[in-house]
C-alpha cells in the first residue's frame, strides 16, 4: 500500500452511524428524497440473501481459496515483473470463465525498479549482520559497495542541528519513533534527499512498523529532483535503535552496505477490468469496486493487496452467479503499480477524464488489509452521507458494525478529492503494519470466515448502491490532468 489517502473534510458534519441497534448520531440534518428511506429498506431481503449465500451457503470459503491459489501461484508481484503480468493474464482468463462482462485490460506505462542482491553489515566496533530491504526506487551502490562511518539520529529536527561537515561522507541512520503510518512514513519518503543535501553517502531507516521481531519493511521513497540520489534501505527496529544508542554513547560505528538496485526504463503494465453490466445503465453512473494487483517483492502480497483484489472480483462474480444484476454497472478494477506512486490509477484517470462525471457514480477500494470487518468508511457530501447511512443499516451479521464519514483512498483518492463518493473497508487491522511490506505478508494472515463476511459486505453494499433509483450525489471539480503530478 502506497497509502496516499485523501481526507474529505466536510464543513457540514462528520456522521457516525452504527447499524443494527448500536449507537446512532443525530440524523436531524438528513432529509432524504420522499420514499427513498422506504426504498432502501426494501433491499433487506436481498442483502440477507447475499450474506447467506457467501457466508454460509455455496460460496462460503471460496474467496479464501481463490486468494490462496492466487498468492501461491504467482507469489510477489512487483511492478515490471513477469509474475505481475502473469497474474493479470490469469485474472482475465478466470473472469471470462466466470462469465463477467467486458473483461479487458488497459495499458499503463509504469516504473520499473529491480532490487537485486543486497546486504548490510556493521563492521566496527563489532561485526553484525543487519537485515535490510532496499527502498523502492532507490539507486544502488557501486559494485564494491559503500563503507562509511555512521551518524544516527531520531528525527529530522535532530538532523537539522548537524552541519554539512559533520554529515559529509557519512551513512545516516534515521530511527524515528513510530507515531502512525502517516506521520512516520514521511521519513521513508524524505530521508534520502534530506541526508543527501548535507553530503551523506547513504541512508538506513528504521522500518515503518510499531512492532518487530527483526523484520525489515520495504516501501517507496521519493527523491527530490535537485538532489543527488543516494542509496536508501530499511533496517529492523532493533538494529536501528541499537545503532542510535551506540552513536549517542559516542562510539564510532562503521557499516558496509551493498545494493544492486537499479531503475530501468519504464515498462508497460495493465489495469485489469471486469464488470457485472447494469441492466439499465451500462456505461454511465458506474459503481467501481477495486484493489491493487501489484505488491512488493517480499512475501506474497496477500493483505497488500491481493485480498482487496479478490473481494472485489468475487463480489461481482458471486452476484452474477446469484442472478443479481443491478440497474447500474458494477465495475471491478485491479489497479497496477499502486506501490509506485499510484501510477496505474493515475493513467486510468487520464484515459477516462473526458466523461468521468457521467461515467462514474461511487468508488470502492480495499487497501488496508482484509481482516475482520467492523464497518465501512465513506467520504462524500452530506446528502451522500445520509443515503449511505441508510444503506449501511442493511448490513447484518456483525458484532459491531459502524459507518463513518472518514478517510478513504489510495488509488481512488484523487476521485474522492474531487467530490466523488468513496467507500473503503474498515477492519480490525491493528497488526496490519506488523507485516506490511515484509516477507510476512502471506496467506497465513487471512481468515476464511472474515473474508466471506467482507466479500458479502462488498457485494451487498455495491449492489444496493448500483440498483437504487437515484445516483449518489457528488460534487465534481474538474482540473487539468496535464498540470497534475503523480
């Protein structure tokens, strides 16, 4: 997950609704069109049927089984690899076999980075292997590697106190305290350029995680265009803190770092699309359900984000198998190159920019794990919030199910930021960042029952929204794609 999430801050109000007897905020501001509340309530039998078929009926366990087969067959799916493109081909073939409509891919020119072999070793004051993962888009070292003295700091503020003479020719270790993926994540994006401005020769970064058992976490970095590019890698929390303590005691630390990372010429990948075509509106007011197909080159990308792909895929496949076809088209999109600054979604936006106001209705995305569901997050204007709150009341079978106006995105973030309604899964993902972007992101994190409930939730919510007599209101602001940065 690249995790550029867009917060749609409504000046009107933030609404928290909990369904099925739980606490409900004041709905006094909600004035739904005449008869709409009753219309939505009439979907309860079909929602219950969807949950029955997927959670305890003939489709129970099938989402997990498909996720298992997918991740075992293709493993990690780094952008630019044959594994990713083979996974895309497989998805196309399987969706066609399942009878989905308009199955196709749309090309996207994307970044192509290769990790190569890599290692780091503390060589003085004693020898110690430093488990590490190069950061995405990092440059490599010279063939012989880099050997340098270490400076270790906890924060950018601490680093600012150092002079160019103190930093020049050194390897800088950043060991920021974990305060959340957003605020701490900036160290992964920015550290290489911050250190290079003062002449550092490489950066080693405390992995972006609140918990560690000696596991490094990778992820994308961002080089400032006017700064010399230096190698950058993540090391374990334990090693980062060890180095920080020893440096603060005044010990001289020497590290040898070797990275074969290389940025190749851009390559062609594809966004993958399959639909359950609407019986009334086929190419207008489309409801999008989505996740991203690519992953990092460690683990098998089960939670980030093959799970999001599979719940979107199986949601519409199961609806079709149940004979449920809504007024509007439900389109499943499996984005490519999400981990590379959302490149696949950005290109898809450009392709669909001219008619986007008519083409799209609501965007769903799952990209924060597929664990036990506790609700849905929604972003939209007040009128849209009120309608969605009524839809959320239909979702039964959860111990505590809530709907909140909140933060959604990453691949759909640009649409949400322009006023399109957005939906994302909220689940019990307290341990998500324990495994995020590591070798530990595998099928062992996924629970079959939780996946069934999420798939049913995804299918039922998308179906009701796609079948309503009205569109979900949106506030669309158009802007120039030519001037927009990825």
